[in-house]
C-alpha cells in the first residue's frame, strides 16, 4: 500500500538528498545566499566621472635593500642622497608583517612630492622596484605596487627624512587620507554674495580597494549658498569606498560677510 508523504517530509527528503551530493552538484542546485562571496574575483575599475590617477605621474620608484636600521644608519643614508624607507605588507588597512628595509633616492622622492604635493603623493599608487644597486643592469630583488603610507619631512627645510610604503596588491584594502579638491567657486551663489569659504577638512579617510584608490575627491561648490555646508556624506565617491569617519562631519561651509552697516557700527 502506497503512503502519501506530507510536504514537510518531502522537503526533508530533498535536503537529505542534497547533503549526499558533492559540493559542486549542490552548488549548482542551490542559489547563492551571499553574492558578496564572489566580489574578490570581480576586478574593480574607476568609474566614468570620478577622478583617476594622471598617467603623467606614473613612475617606478627605484630602491635598494637596507640591511640595518637606526639613527646612525639613517643619517649616513641621507648624507649620500638616499632616504631610509620601509615596505610593509598591508593588514586590515594598516602596517602588517613582511617588512623590508630599503632606501630610495632622495631626488626622485623630492621631485614627486614637489610635483604632486604631500597629500596627493600619499594617495597615489606607484610601482616600486627593489634592485641590488641603482644601476639599470642590476638584479631586480622585488617589483611590487605600493602606496606611500607615511612621509616624514624636516620641519624647517621640508627635506625628506623617511618614507613608509605599503604593498598594494589588487586584493588589498587600504586606509587612505584622500585629499579634497574644491571646484565651482566661480558659479557659487554664496561666494558671489560676498560670503567666504571656510575649509574645515583637507582630506577624508576612506577604506579603498587598491585598484581604485582615488587621487582626490571633487567637492562641488557651484550650488552652495550662504550659511550652507557640505558634509562627508555629501561627497561623491566610488561605491566600493568605505568612509571611515562620521558622515555628518562638515567638510566646508560658507560664512556670510558682515554688511557695511555692521562694519561701521563696530
């Protein structure tokens, strides 16, 4: 005699059958619950309308290995035209393991910092080539893409004292203080009325996939009126970037100028 199974029993039977299948067959039968699992396999790229690195400054930074660290060693390196530096592995956006001591050429780093500006230098990825010596024909020890993480300048002369780099593979997530670029002043209604721009932040911290680190973020002032402000949540960035500061923090605002009557009454 045939017994009719209940719907619950049929579902249980199907689940048992799925458990007995191989992982590959089960994956083909069941829908993915978390599409973000495949995100790492999808390459990211800069979107149209967002800033992207200027190829004019695409440059390979040359370096040589450095066996020891310390004040005396660093002073000797600077004396012969080299900047003592470190390359770290990235770990959750911070410096991690796999540390390599290197020295880079003072003239090359100084040129890049002068051309780009300090903040823009720290938000730009470079190819780093570690060689046994600075000559072209020398053995290449390591070639890797890096992000300058920290730049230590002399307080009086702005001479480059130290640079810290982080390896920036495509899978890396990097904490970056992205500089802000203010534009639209000519069309800004508040500025036309005599107000002045109060700049509160020059950079904003984001967690960025290494392939789409923005060289800067545009801040559009063309519709800003007197008394209005732009907050961090108003900034337009690639959707894969994660803001690491409060979204309600102000970036800038327009402060109205005092009228001529107020000035005379003072």
